[in-house]
């Protein structure tokens, strides 16, 4: 692993640690020790590594170089709540993209 990769990994872990700390702080009446924050950070980081490898494998299996929304949906299939949330968000993004395309097309047609 290169020095640049190590630095990127450390910066990513620091960002996750900061976010975990903010989320725990938002819970209000509970206090979390440094060890708990570190454990949650490490767990989240390792889970992200697993997700990234799985997503790459799904794309590679489909003979693609790019991870798609369908790969993410496949990854989330074991968690019903997460799967439903991702499906809703995916539909929202699709609607927004269609609306932007329609608006762009309408604007283009009105100029002609």
C-alpha cells in the first residue's frame, strides 16, 4: 500500500470517526466513551470496505466497469428497511432526472 493510500485511508477513517461522534452527540442524553466511538468507527469502516468489494464484484459479474444503482439495490436486499429506502430514493432520483430532461427538452424546443 502506498503512502498516498495510507493517507487517504486515515482521512476516511477520521471523517467516519467525526460523523459517528456527531451522530452520538445528537442522541442527547447519552454519553459515549472514546472506546465506544472508536469501535463504532472501526465497524462502520470495515462494513464499508465489505460493501465496496461486494459492489465491485456485482459490477464485474455483470461485465461492467461502473457500479450501478441496481448493484446497490442488490447489496441491500438482506435488509428489508434499507432495501425499501434505497428503492424509494432510486425512484425519486429517476423522477427528478426525467423532469430535468423534459424541462431541458421543452426549453430547447421553445427556442427553435
